[in-house]
C-alpha cells in the first residue's frame, strides 16, 4: 500500500501544533509527495470535523466498539458535543462516509502541549458506524511489527505541499521507519522522540505527512494484514530534508487505549454521590470528608476539584485537598475535607465536583444537612465552653439562651444571653 500524496490541511489554527524550533520553523503534521489512496485499504480512515462544519480539520481511525483514535492536539481544546466524525469519508467536504456525533472525549492524561508527547485521544461515538471497518492496532512494542527502514503507509486529507492546497480526495504516501538514534540527531524537539513516539520519512525529504493529516493513521501492510502503528503527530515543515514526520506510538500507548475501551477510565472512580448529615445548630461548624477511590486496574488522573455551597450554607472552606491534579493508582484514594455552617435555619448543601483528565464528564457528590434553631439544653453554664444560638444553659437556677457565639460571658451580665426564665426540660 503506498502513500503518494501530501495530506491536506485546513485553516484550523487551533488544531495544528506549534513548537518553536531553532530555525524558526513551525512544527506541523503533514503529507507530501504521494497520490490518490486505494480506499479499499483505508476503510477505517475517519475525518474529524466541527459539528457545525463540513470540512475535516484532522484525521483519525475507527478502532471498533464505537471509538475513533486521533491526535490529542486535534481535540484537546474542543468539547465532545462540538465534534463530529465521518467514518470511511474519503472526500474533503464531501457527502460520503458515515457522519456521527461524539458523546465523550478522552485525551491521554500525560499529553503535553509543548512537547506533544502522548499525543493521542479517543472519541466515543453516539452509535456504531454503518460504513467502514475497524483497523487492527499494534500492541506490545513497535519492534514486533517493523524495523528501521521498513516501509510504512500514511494517508490523509492534509496539504499537498508545505503551505499548499488541500486535495479533494484522500492521499497516501509510503515512508520508511527511522530509528530513534537517527531521528534524535535532527535536534530540537526531535531529541525527545523515543518512548511514546517514532519518526518516519526520508533524509532528503520529498515525501511526508502534512498539515491537516494530524491524527490520521500510519500503518504497515504485511501480505494484506494491515496494522496501525501510529497516529500523525508533528513535524517541522513538510517533507524537509532531515526533518522527519513524528507519530504517536500506538503500541506503547495500547494499555491506555485498551483501558478506555474496556471501561477502566471514569467508571473506576468510586465515591458517595449523595449523603445526608445529622442536623446541626445555627453557627455550628460542620466538618465533612469527601473521598474518591480508584477501583479500576488503570491509573486515573484528576483535574482540580471544585467545592460550592447552596441553600443556607455559609462559611464554606476547604481545609485539606489531596485530590486536585492528582494521579491515583489502582485502589488508591484521596480526600477533600470541608467545613461549613449556617446563619439561618434551613437546608445546607455542599457540592463537590471534579473531572478526570482527558474526559469532559463531570462527577459530583453532594452532602445535605439541616440547620435548626430549636433550643438545645446544654446544662449548667461553663466558662470554658463555646455556646451558639440557640444553646440553653442554667445559671443560678435560671435558664438562658445564647443569641450568638459566646465564650466566658456570664448569663445575666451579658447581652449575648436571652433570659428565658423557667424551662423544666433544661436542668
């Protein structure tokens, strides 16, 4: 299978990675020097579009079970509901392919926007496609499938040349796998390529992926057995000498991909969603601990948590937080401690919300407690005890009720105490 054309790019500035390089060049993913693709070999090819648009801004691949694999830099800044895909869509802006909405987006939790390491994302579709077919993904290690110099094939709808136009029909080109040692010698960000990415291309350039090809598949074809080895990530210019195309290593990232498909991501986080606490008195400080536990087999990275109050809640503070921007290993837990009170009677609500890195799904837990102003008899007044409205005490044979917070202020000689007189229940 040969790629003989450059991948076409769209004027979607937010989808093209930019990394400053020593020569001032822009790092962009691109395909150049190929020709029209044999679509029989690319039935898994998928276009990534804005939900209100008709022209693809990135590529991807259908990997089965209602999931599309693409580049993280293509979708990291977009909400899932604003993304559509076209499985087996081979014409730019065409009506071919099966267009489907996206219900969930998963960006690799270690994705780095500066280096473009871990540049992969998964899109969960709202339904299974009726066209195309799933591609087989590499697992284990890249070396199980290809060695340096082996020819790989990449396809897309990106630019046909650096700064050039886009094709109307999907293009493909063949490029050889490049060893990490050779790739690293290109300097700059190429020096970081190795553990989760690989290079492909010719030292003289001329054939490469290009802007608009981002997220698309690079595969190896062995006797008709097609296996996807990577996704188009970045490169300096298009088909420049000694500036190879860089691809996210699918085999190295297969554990995370499989974990998402098998449901080991957000469902692995367990917590109590709704909880009712005991009634409390006005101005009394209530303490509560929210706990998140990763009960799955894959690690889970959390974004910063958010705590908010409603109802009669007042004085809400977070006293401890071990969850924000934290990665939880399997069976590991974290806690967020809060304190709150109420100045008026009613129901106090405290909501704890968080998202998992790479997912737009918001998780939340809520605790409720009723603040009451029903008098409570504490017993004999004690100078070392803190009293709050509506605590009642006995002092010198009489009953008093606290109007507000008080400490070491004698009933009968302070304005914070209301004289009640006789209360048979308070002795």
